[in-house]
């Protein structure tokens, strides 16, 4: 068994459950049917939460971008090569769709460790995809 596989298997066997408060806005709220709920999942990473949440609520396509193009709004200025401070993007496949966001306790997940961010019982996870109206 490869070391990564053995490590993941041990992690799965020892994983505890985490309960977070999920707040949903816009299109996510419509799809889930409520603006707030408690959600318990196995593990403690944002990735674990999202995988479990998407198994129960069919909102992955609304929230997660499959490609860089899905995550980029047209007309935005390109990011500079030398990003200021600790600003960074999540890697491709771990980005949200244009205008959609995932927040943990009020901060975008990119400001933490992306999908590897550790969650604790009682944390607030916001799944944001606002309604956009055009004139």
C-alpha cells in the first residue's frame, strides 16, 4: 500500500465528526431550501464538509468551478504576477464559480488553507451564490 493511501486510510479510521452551522444565500438557499442549518460530517476539513454536503444537497455545480474559465468573471483585471500580502487563489478544481464563494466564520476560504482548512465544532460555513440581475 502506498504511504499516501495508508495515511488516508488511517485518517479515515480515526476521523471524528464535526458539526458546523451552514448559512446559504441566493441560488444555494433556493436549492437547499433554507438559509441556515446544522450539518454534521465525518472529518474536520473544509474538503470533508463539502464532499458530505454535496452528497446530501445537489449544489456542487452551483458552487464549484471545474475549470479556471468557470472561476473567472469576464472583464476583471488580471491578477498581478507578484500578489500582495497573503492573497492567493485556490488551485484549479478547488475554486468557486464566478461570484460564488465559500466563507468560514466570515472570511473567504482562500484566506485560510483553501479546501484543506480545518473546521471545528460550531464554526460557520457560508455558501454564497447571490442572485445577479441585469438591467
